C-alpha cells in the first residue's frame, strides 16, 4: 500500500472529522466521511462548505480566524466549542486547526474535530454531583483530591485524609508528591503530571502512598483536568482506589500458583519415576526371560554334558568345556551387575560419596582389571599413564565411577576385533579433566548412536567374539556420570572405532 493510500484509508476509517479548506474562499478541499456523525454527507459539504462554519458556535468563529491569522507560523489553534448537528442536537467538539500551506491570498487550512460530548457530560455531571453532594464527596469509598498545575494540593476529601492520617490544614497547599508518595512513586508521578496537563487525562496510574505514621499502601489513580471557575486556572481531579486488598489477593494468588507449580513439578517427577519403574520392570523381565535365561540354559547344558561325559573326555576337551562355562559365568555376572546398577540408580535414596581422588592410580586399577579380558581376544589394552600423572584430583565416587569406566573399557574390548587396540588416557583443560577410552573396533551405527545414552532405549548388540549384553550399560554410565556432575560424549564411525570421553569438573581449590 502506498503512503497516500495508507493516509486515505486511515482518515476515512477514523471517527474524528478531518478537513482541509481554502481561505479566504472557504472552498472545501477535503472532508472525511465521518462528517456523517453530524448529519451531513461529504457531497453536501463539498457543495456548500459553509455548513462546517455555520455548525460551529457563533462566538468561536471570529476568534478562530483571528487566532489563526495572528499565529500562522506558530502551534496549531486548539479550542473546544459546541456544534449543532443537522438534527438540532448540540454536541461538544475539541477542535484543532493548523496551516497546511501559506500562499499569498490562498491559505489552505487543515483541521480535526473530535466529539467530546460524553467527556463534557461526565465532567458536568461530576461538577454537579460535587456541588450538590459535598457530603458524598467527602465520605465516598474512594479518595478524591485536586492539584494545581504545579502539583500542589488544593482540595482533598475526608476519605483520603482518613487514609493518610492527616488533617486538611496539614496537607493543603503542600506538594502532593513530596508529601505523600514514595521515592519511586514520585518518579512515576513526575512523568505523569505533564502528560495529564497536556492530554487532560491519565488512567490506571499505580502509586504507593505514605501515611503520616510512615506506613505505605498501594493506590490506583485516575485523573483528569478541568478549568477552575474562580481562578480560571487548570486543575487536576483525581480518584484514588485503595488496592491493598487487591494486592493481597494477587500475592495470595501468586503464592497459590507457585504452590500449584511446585505440586505440578512434583507430579511430573512422580510420573517420570513411575514411567522409569515401569520401564525398569519391562526391561528386567526381558533380561530375565531372555538375556539371563539363555546363558543359564547354556551353562546348565555345559555342566550336564561335562558330568555325563567326564570319563570319556580328554584334558583338552574338558578344559574347553570349563572355559566355556567360565566365559558364560562371566557374561551372567555382567548381566547381574547391569541389573544391580540399574535398580540401584532407580532408587531415589542413593547418595554418591564424593572424595578427592588422584586419577592415575584410579584409572590404572580399572585398566588392570580388564587386561585378562583383552588378552583373551589378543587385543592390546594400553593405559597412557604419562597423560594422567599431572592431572589434578577430582571429586568422585570411586565405586560408581569405577563401574562406569569399567563398562566403557569392557565395551571397547567387546566390540573390537582380535589384534585390535584399546587406549585409555587423560586430557586436562583449565576447569575440566577428561578420561578417554578409544578403540579401533567395529564402531556404532548411527541409528543406535543417536539414542546411545537414553534411559528408555535398550539395544543389545553381540560382540565381535559372540559376547552378549543387556544393552543397559551406557544408559547406566550416563546416569553415573551425571550424578557426579560430569558429562559424557561419544564419537564413532562404523568400521573405524569409537571414542568415549568422560569430562569431570576440577574442584575449586585446584583451579
């Protein structure tokens, strides 16, 4: 939309009457459609522009033109007057007339007429009510006061005086803001007063009032201006509503909402715990019925076969069966460890015992426990001890973090082919230290990698030598690391290997 079209649309959709006339010819260059509110059409005004001037209050016509001619280069002329509509009704209008262009013997004047009849009626009714019912003014449920244009108190009702604890003599003639308002409310009032005097109205102003005894209470203030009949000066007229009870209810509502929010959070946590317990139950049933049952059946079969053919088997065959029983037992033990860890971590009462621990001996011990497993697959498990010698001590629960690191190392061995490599080392930055387990194994497919640490994602994979597992290990590792204020990340490419990194914060006294 062009600027011209926008302006036209704005003028034609507004309730105020906009006009442009040529002076002194008094021909109408533009009149907005809202002229219909005084009973005329735009066509009628274009045909006879004098309608506009004949409708104006007679006493204002010459004053308007004289003021305009005397103040061509100054601010617009603003005045209020009554206007008689075509139906004979007298209505109040606020008028603003200004110079559009100034050419010799051909002035173009623009103007805006705004219907303020309701406002004037309200003001008149209020004035009459004040005069006829002074008792109501003084004893109304609301506070009333009037200020002069400098903010000094010229009138106040008994209700407001009772709120404040003052007598009329103590406050009349005093600066209202300095006498009655808090420092913050003085700033608010200081900005609002010029707007009130300029616009004639300020609504919903929230102020905090100071009583004579120093106590404070909140008020909602609505103000307007009027012209004093005696002095001819502009005065303000304000209605004050004590909103102490509203504030109290609002605070109570806020407290209730906070309690509901806390309750909702608690319910969410309970639901999450129930979901987790249901998930745990389903996973445990799956592990017991499949992952644990199968190796137990195998173990039982091997034991029965060994018992039945014990006297027929040579030493090599016997050792073969015994090795198979031992490996199957190790698998069962690992499954049971996963189950124990899962159930333990689901217990909300578990508390980690964090102690300041040097990393080098801690990691060295975990790696040593996995050497035999690595040797059985002809995998080189290497701890790069020199990377950890100067690492700062960290606050960890050695039992649980040991389980997590053991899981990562045993997984690296599990998913690495014979003659492969698994390396464990440290990396230190300003505020953190990392424990890294890196292998050149078969890697992790993307569909599994995306949900690898998810508590509600279980994906069991067979190792390179037929090793089985529950698929719970890495979700347990993630929980352990989280509960020790750490982080865990993984990088992996299928066929290239995987790198797991546990990042732990350095204790503040070592930074």
